[in-house]
C-alpha cells in the first residue's frame, strides 16, 4: 500500500522531533561540566551555581554543574587532571584546599591549568556560643590553658580547620577536636553546647547571626585585615603579631594542564566578561560570596601565598 500524504507529513514531523531530541541530547552530552569536589551548600557549590548561567550565556553553549565527592576534593581534581584537554570538564575549587591536598608523590596544581580566579579571599573564624563564658581572645587562651576545650573542626589539614591548627601551634594549646562535615554542622555543635568553640568560614557565622536570635560570638578571624562585616573582631595575625599567619580562602576554575592556549583563553574571556553582570553581583551579595573575576596570574599569586601558609604550618 502506498503511503498517503498524511502519512508522509506525520513521518516528517516525527523525524523532525526525533532530530530535535537527538540534538538536545547531544547538547547535554557535550555541555561544559563544572565539577565540585565538596558537598551541597559548601561555598564551592554556591560559587559554581552563581557563575553557571552567566558562563553559559557568555560561551553560547550549555554549562552543567556536577559533583565528584571524596577525599576532601582530591577525587574531583584527579578527574579533571585525567580528562581530555578540550575545555569540556573544569574544576571549581578552593585554591588553598588544592595546596593542602598536594603531596610530593601526587602533585595536583602542576597538572591543572588555571582559567580564572572567581572570588576575593574570605576569612575563617574562631567562634563560641553567644552565651559562652569565653568573651574574647584572652578569655579563650585562659580557658584553654585551664581545661582541654572541645573544638568543632573540619580537620587540621582543611582550609577551615587550618585556623585552629595555627592557634594550637602558635599558642602551645591543645584542643579536643570533634570533626564535623562543615560550618553548618559546627554551628549546630555550638548551639547545642556539644563543643566549646568551633572553626568555620566567617561567611557562615555572619549569615547565622543575621538570621537567628541565638547569636554566636566571633573571637578571631584568619585574614590579613579585619572582616568588613566584623570590624571589632581582631585577626589572629594581629593578636600574635605575625602577619605570616594570615590567610583567606579564594576560589578558582581549572582545566587539565594540557589545555591549549586558545581553549583556555576563550574560557577565561567568558568569565572575565561577567565582571559587570549586575544580576550575578546581586545574587552573590545575598549569598555573602565575594565574587570577583580575575585572570590566571591572580590564581598563580594565590597559589604562591597559600603555599607559604601551608609550609609555615608544616615546619
């Protein structure tokens, strides 16, 4: 039986839909993927979500966001290191965390190519419950010398827990560490009085105090200068008189080391083009993420600074 004109039209429409579906599937498969090595709600995750739409619009192609969890971000870094250098798989990460994860047997940063620095540095903080008898730095040191305080931390070798480790080393103190997954869990430990103090990112405590009636008290922060949101809170470097102890956390985007200059340059240009994106800046302010785009040389400067901090802790 010969096909009718209606059959032919139906087949044409079906073929067109199939073609569109195929193209959409191909676009999804070929999308640029931003890989985050830490969990949902972490500032790394938030940074990726903030830049995703603008990055996609600038590149005129889809950008997806995904997780590869494990080993404090190492697995995500290794996945990108082993990827094809075609600019389709990128790592978004804390620069300091990559420095701390490196070992002589397994370097990471030499096998990654910086694409852009996407935030200013932001500090970490030593925090107590607002009802704690510890009122300030001197009170913390005195209490820690009298009793072994319980301290919620993400680990001495983490970017947040590093502040606690620096305090212990410089002041010859020893805290009873209670390892937690992140700043949210550390806040819960303080509020429920299961920890005497906690190390967390300063952003989290500022947001908590803005939204909750049960306040937390910040004793010190890790930056080279005082946090603009906490002008009355001293830095650790200020308290001990050693500027080399200052550090902040900043975020960068990385590709495999063998990525060609043409591909890397296109990705960098797309991100730098977001500097004047007012919608993105508004969203970043609401999330208390200090978005600021800069080129690969700024990533290199951050790596050099963070390596100095890490080596000071290792001595």
